[in-house]
């Protein structure tokens, strides 16, 4: 049996489909008897209204789209969970889209969300994204967006970000103060704003403490997964003059470096200190446990959702974009020397 339609109910009762529709919506033009008959048959046949069709007619979908680069990491799965927590007590549904760190896929997803007439979009762009015309086009259609985690320079929109620069600076300064002198950086993909800000924090910390910047100590990975960091870690640790510390762009890359170091019989932290970024849950259960930079991931998702809801609930209000930046916290564990 397929979905029961208004037309089928109308045929069984020998009335017009419009009469059934009005009866189900308790329209005053329909008699009490007809309403009773329609409702009784609808319940018997287990009729369910097509919400999508109704919303399309109203030009309102009651749906919010969220685009994330990946969903396998704790960071983005936690973001989605926190957004859903905020939306759970509202009339809005959440549609989750994954770009897989692909700019082309991200553009396609934006186009699909526009066709589905979503009411708003939360987006963290892919590591390949350099052009933001697809986001600006969405805004011109009257669909509000909130950018989170990864910045989109030149796009005038609400943004909820993390102070990646300060987090990186603090991590590298901690390594310097603990006695490390040959500090390497396993950076993320070049286009990513988080990669750029964390690299700058690394460089400025070295400059402040007058430690020479060596190009051979700066390596960029192709992605943010542990697999992406294996070869790069091997190249770094096989240098004739290997580093005595590594600051990694995220915990996955830091853990890859840690595993490579173990296989090379490099003692952590006696011979090599390692610090990551994110504070993923598994980082504290590694052996040794990973020092890292904590981001308030749930706060990022919740605030992003609340800002978007504010725009959707008060559509006539003057648009004033918010730019919120969360501070980070350095978490020191066993993978780095103590001060």
C-alpha cells in the first residue's frame, strides 16, 4: 500500500478533494458532518499529510541545512549534535550535508538546498574552497547563512569561529618554555583558514622567542584525517636533523605523528614532544595521552544555530551580522614535557 492521498479520500466519500482539504484544516465553510466523515476516514486509512508539499506551497520548508566538510571526526559530529539540541524544541528540521572536503560537492549541495527552499544554512566550508560566490548567491536569494569554524574572507555574514591563532601560539610557546628548540609544524591544507591561522600562530611564537624558522620543519598534509598525516610525519622524522617537538594542526595528525614516532622507537616526550589541536575524546586515552588545544565545540554549534534562528524568527529586523570568536584552552598531558 502506498501513501493515502486527499484525492483517494475524496473519491471514497464522493466529494471534491478541496472539500477534504478544508475539512482536515477545520475550515468554517465545511459542515460538521462532512468534517466528521472526512476525519474518521482519514484516521481509518492512516492518512498523513505531505508536509513537504504543504511547505512548498507556503514557500517555507521549516528546514535548516548544515554543510560540514566531514562527519567522521568528533568535532563535526559534536557540532551537528549541538545544533540539533537547539532545534529540537522548535518547528525546524535539520538536513545534514557532507562536502567531503570538496569544493565542487559543496557548490552542488548549496544548489540542492536552495531548490529545496531551506529557510537557512549553517556552513563550514571545505578545505578546497577559495571562491565563495555560491554562498553570496544564496544570500541574494534571501536565504540567511551562518559560517562556523572556517572563515570565508569577504563574505558578509554571521560568523562563529575559534581563535586558532592564539591557540596555536600558546601551544608552541608552551613547547618552547618546556625546553624544546627544534619545533616542527604539521599544517593542514593550504586553503583552509584554520590552517593559515594556526601556521601564523606557530611562526609568531618562534619569532617572539627568537627561534630560527626552518622550512624543512614545516610540512602540510593533504587532509585532516590520521591517514593524511602518516607519510608527512615519516618525512619529517626522517630528516638528518629531526625536530624535538611537533605542533600538529589537529589531533588526528598529531596521533599519526605519535604512531610513526613509536614505530621509529622515538621516545615521547623524552625525545619528541607532540601537541595537537581540538581535544577529541580519544586523545586523552592515547598512550601517552595527547597534549592538545581545546575548542568549545558544543558552544560553537549551539551559538551558530541560535543566531540563525534569531534571523528566521525576526525576518523584518534590520540585519546586523555577528562575528563571534571563541577562546581556546591548552590541555597538557603526557605527550609533552612538563614546564
